[in-house]
């Protein structure tokens, strides 16, 4: 006899409110463990002013996956959607939520006439590299940073 697989209905919020975004600090810290609450609380409203949005996936009342995103235009690719701080709760990984996030963000990109989706992934996060490659992303280059001031 084949085991019955439980179907889970997740709730997707495509554009979380600032209040909803601020509630995701613990989830975002799974990717950015050195992030401080006061810094996060200051950044989110500032980012929202610059058109930052966050997609959230809930299992009941618990947010189990998030991805911030920006829509912009660059000379080399035209209009794009950039995934930012993509996190699936550790206890929900390998359950299809990363794919669900990517699929929903692709829909948003298409609806907004974006030519491409893009993202940065930490060099050390090789499981994420493999995941994004399975999702059809290709490595295009390096993202360089240099501290300004202080």
C-alpha cells in the first residue's frame, strides 16, 4: 500500500506590510546571524522607501519562508527582479518551499515585464548555488563590495 502524502496549504503574501516584514527578523537571521534587531528595524522602513518588497509564505500563522525583492532597471539587462535575503526556515527545508518562492517571484517578474531575475548568493553557500542552478539560474559574475568610510 502506498503511503498517503499530506497536502499542506501554504498562504503566500506577495507584498508584506512593513509590520509583517519587521516580524521576520528571526527568520532573516538564519541567513544573517550577525544581524542586530535594532539595525533590522531601522533598515526595513528605509528599504521600503526604495521600493523593497517581501514575499512571505505562511504555514498557518507561522512564516516559514521569505524573499525580499526589488524591481529595477540596469543597462546590461533592462528591467529585472532581484531576489534578496531568500530564507526558508531550517525546519521546513527540502519541502519545496524554495521552489515555491522562486516560482512565485518568477510570476511577479513576468507580471512586471522583467527581462530577468537575479540574485546574489554567498560564495560559501554552495547548497544555495546548487538549488538556484536547478531552478535555471546561471552564474554570471562576481559581486564586489568595498566598505565606505568608518
